[in-house]
C-alpha cells in the first residue's frame, strides 16, 4: 500500500537514508566508541549515495545529512554547555559539508575533488566561528589507529584529507570499484583517477611519515606526578565550592613522598582566588612544594583588575614559594568561558547567567619554564584541540607538553575521551610526551608514539607518577604548520575542477549543437 502523494515528500529517500547511515558510521569511529576503521567505511558509503545525486540541491542536502548524522552524536558534549548552541553548531557545521558536496566536481575527477572540498570544510570548522570547534573530527577518530602518524607530516588538516581520500577512493571510480558502487550506477569502466588518489594517500603514509619524525635524541628525563583530586562530574564553578576542590587536591598531594618527583602537575581551575600572589592558597602550595622538594604547575583562576572578568592561568610555584612563570589561556571556550553575543542572548531569554563573567584571553606564548630552564609547551584544556597552540610552545623551546584541564562540567565521557585522543594526536605531531591532568578525569601520560599510560578513572582521587623523556627535535608539521596544507588541498580542488569543468562545458556544447534550431 503506497502513501498518499502529499505524505510522500516527508518520507526520506534511499539516498538520504544512506547519507545518514554514512554519517553515523563516521560518528561511531570517534571516541568514546572508537571504531576507527568505520570512518573510512562511512565515507565510502556516503560517496555511493552522493555520486548519484543529479542536481546541486540534492548534493547539498546529502552533504548536510551526512555531516549532521556525524556531528550530532560526536558533539553531544555541547548539550551541557548550551542546548540551542549545540543544535545550531551541529547544523551549521553540517552545512559546511553540504556546501563542500555542492561545489565539488562530478565525473571521474570527483575522487580527487570531493575529498579536497570536504577537507576544506573541516579546515574552516577548525577556525570559524568563535575561533573554531575542532572536536568530533576525523583526526580524533584515528588517534588509536595506525594512520595517526600522518599528523607528523601535516597535522590535523593532512590527516583529515588522508581519511577522506582513502574513503572516497574505496568507492571509486577505479578498476576495482566495489560491487556496491557498481550497482548504484558507477561506470564499470576502469578509471585511473581512483588509483592515483589511493596511491597518493598511501604515499604520504608509507614514504613521508617515516622521514617526518623529529630527532628522537633525549635531552634527559623528568619524573612527574599528576594529581587528580576527584569529585563529581556534571558540576559548574558557580555551583562548586572552591575550598572543596582545593582540599581534595591537597589531600591527594599528601601521598607524594619527599624527593620522589621533579615536578607536580595540578589541573586547570583548581585554585579560585581574587589574586594568587600573597594568598593563603599560594602559601599552602609552597609548603607542599617545599616538603616534596619539587616545583608545582598549578591551574589558577583570578579576578581581573576591573572585577568584571576573570583570568585562567597555569603558573609554576617553586619550593621557595616564588611564582617564576605564568601562562594565561589564549583560546577560550565559547559559551563556557565567555558568552558570545551576551546582550542579544539575554534579550532572547537565554541562560547567560551560567557564564556570569567572561574570561580575559591571554596574549603570551604557550610555554612555561621550570627552575633550571626546562621549558613546557603549555595548553590549557580546550587548547589541546588546536595543533597550532601546542606548536607555538614547541617553537618556544617546549621539551614536553602539559595539558591541565577541567572536564567536570560535562556528564558522560564523550568530551573527556576526545580530549585524550587530541592529546595523543599532539604527542604524535610533535614527538613529545604529553602530561594531561584533570580534577575529575581523565588524567594520563601519553608517549610521543601516542600510547596512553596510567589513565585514571572518572571522579576518582589518584596520583599517578611517571618518568618522561625530554626532546627538542622538530617534526615536518612543527616546521610547516597548517597553512601550507590548506593551500595544497585548495590547489587539489582547483586542479580537479579544471578538467571536470572542461568536460562539463563540452557536454553542454554538444547538447546545444544537437538541439533543433
């Protein structure tokens, strides 16, 4: 029995359902689910649906559905920041992929042009709006897989292209087009474009990755203690006692024996004071640093000079009680540490009181210095998702990376799991150890190979101690950054469009010539 004609337009087409399935497969590749091969499968499935869309509008719609089915589950952590913001952000970023599908070429060159177009859509998402939201990304999905080392060559941008390129190439056109794609109308004639596309991606992985690594000569070792005070998840600063958070971390720190470590790392926001200098909290930290005979890297929140804003910083406190180095967080979390369009949202009745004051963005380099001169590339919480922030600290001499963070505002572990994955990517990109410290989880040591050691559980109180190597070599990515790879991907799209556009014009001229005059 068929539906009445007026209702048929509300029934999703097979193409739309296939695009949605493809997006869900990509989402399943992300942490905490972590089925990384499904990213390639999902993209290949998406291509089998997208390549048959005859009109630009259908391609745009299919790209949006694919992006929405991928990003709505992958970015569900935003629900705990702002429900309207979560829905708008997911819809907007899915729109980037709709536009990518719309502008990408058709015909045999699509296997090169479409991966480039969708990579540019992700590169845009990494920086716009509000400085970018580079979560639920394809690189994060590959942090536990064998292809993450592509990041040493070109960071998140090149790894994004790599995953898209492999996925699209698996769907053809090539002499080995899968049967599923053939059944959907792809020509059975072999095309060299698919083989060339697949070969180029494998060339990056097999040839460039091994020579992109940094000099792995160690400059020495450091014994580091990470302190996780524990406590409940799903809490906000306005509903939490700063004294309780401090007491939990002091209690955990008391387990560290005198002379057993070279550095103690406390998470982001552990201390909340009007001014840290001269405070009772500094006295308590200095006493513990003196007892253990090691400096502390401590996350502090202070009032700004005008009292209407706050500062989020990580500082180094010596056993003598001196604050010798400070880094103020540069990339703030939109709707978490500052409220964009505050007046407009207030007029709409949005709960802007959840972020009563905006953080002041720092301006200094992303680095801290220990007594003796050892430098730490320092990225606070959210900043670890931005490869350029970590690279700034490495350029400034950072021999390892610390990521003090505070994920206690979020229920579930979607964001926390993706943050560990991001730390793994940054470790691989820079060939550096990463020390991630969180008040309620996850805290961990991450090696330059991206291996995770001693990861804590959520909400538990624990101190983990590990010995890390110090390095000062630079990878290809560390020298080049992101912009050259964005330019190269844009060039690929342009090159793919040149013959595709020529063929399109020839087809139109041929059709015009056959029309009766």
